[in-house]
C-alpha cells in the first residue's frame, strides 16, 4: 500500500553535535507551516519513558524513525500537529535555515516531564533554565504554542479550569 502522505521530501538529516549529542538538522530552507517530519507510530507503550510521546492523558507511544532524535528548545522552530493516524507530525513554526537544528519544545507533547535532567542547555535567549512540561508553562507561552501542541494538553487545561470554576461557585 502506498501512503501518499509519506511522499514528502525529507529536508533533514541526523548529525552529531559537540554540545548536545545527536540532533536533526535542516538540509535546505524550510518554510513556515511546512510539514518537516511525518509522524509514524511504532507502538504503544504502557508507561511514559524518555523517548515516549504522550498522545493522551494516559496514552504514550513510541514514534518510528528519527522524530525521537529531535532535541528540545525553549524557542523551538517546529511544533506538533496530530495527523490522521494519531501520530505527531512536526511542522515549522517559522522559516528554518539550511543547517539550522530542527527543534521542538517537549512541553508541546508532555503535560509533565519526568525523565529528563532538569537543566536545559538549549541556549535560546528565552531559555526557561529547565525542561518543563505543559502544566508549568506561562499563559503567554501556551498562547504562542496553541496551534502547535498535542490537543489533549488543551483539553486537560480546559478540564482543570472547569473544575476550578465549579469549586469557586460552590
Ligand atoms: Zn531551554
């Protein structure tokens, strides 16, 4: 079976970096909103672990291919869109230059971060200092990421807000 969606041109490759180990780098310029990496689910896993992606409140999967090699940044050039298989596609949030590292924010897919060293070395001027999950982001960052995150995070937020409001009204 030929999947039409897999026919996107790959404009990235895996490279070793002195600072961060392996990373994914653009091999040519990528435009804003362009699909950069196609998400394919390899398998579901019972628990969160360091390479798992959270795709629901209690659901974690492993993505096939090189998506798990994409490093975190507190000022990422990519975000997440869920595709029709339920996997996470990586989409450019802005123009990405040739040789620029492809990055996303782990908070775009994980409500909390349990498996990474807390110190962040992404080097962005907006670096939060530690790798934190969605629940710890400021409202301002949540707003700027809102179209580029796993949708269940927004659902969890709205449930928390509803609960708080109903408590206040009691
Ligand atoms: Zn950072």
